[in-house]
C-alpha cells in the first residue's frame, strides 16, 4: 500500500512540474523531460514491474493532461520503465555516470517518440532533431545533479545494490 501511495505522489508531482514550472522553459525551446526522468528513476529504484506500472500511469495521466492521442506517452513510458527496471538489475545504479547515460538515452528515446507524432516533414527535421538532442543534453545532467544533491542531503545511497535485491 505504501508503494501505491508513493507512486500516486510521483505521478501528481511530476505532472504539476510539467504543467507549471517547466512549461516556461519549454516555451523557450528547452524541454526538461520530467516524465522520462521520473520513470527512469522509479524503475531503477523499484525494478521492471513497478517501473512499467509507473510509466503506464504517468503516461496515461500525461495524455489526459495534454489532450492528445490517448496512449501516446503511456506506451512509451511503460516500455521504458520495464526496460530500465530490467537493465537496472545489472547496473551500478548509484554511479553518476550510469545515471547520466541512462537518463540521456531514455530522454532521447522519449523525445524522439513524441516527435514522431508531430513530425511536419523534411523541412522541420533538423529543428526537431536539435530539439530532441537539446532536451536529452539538458535533462540528463540536470537529473544527475538532482540525484547527487538528494544523495548528499539524505546521506545514504538512493538505490540498493543490483545483486542484493535481484528477483528472478
């Protein structure tokens, strides 16, 4: 029950950040992909089952919030949550380099997936590609920095060791 409450909190806080504070940056062309960040961190921390659950519910809520094709974010984020949670079994999850790379790849894939639905043709391909790269280049270091600050403030690792909590 505690996990469900934490999941609902993550979904609400993520959507509020996306709709309020981060929308001003997005209007200026800098997209901090808080959806990919939240799902990636949740999946690294809780595994593939909870990662895909978080991705699905967060994506579905984001689809309702943005009033576009239902399931667009839900599918991509659920698959991302599963893949990251599964991969998290073998990664050194408390490594800043690992977090940076995983966040960069997840943001890149999520933004590319979203761009595929609004692709305007060959004339906008360069602009779209640059927007995707900028989003990944901004989200990954910002997310890694946030995780580092949280780790410093709490004084203990955010993620358990992969070999200690791996479930078959």
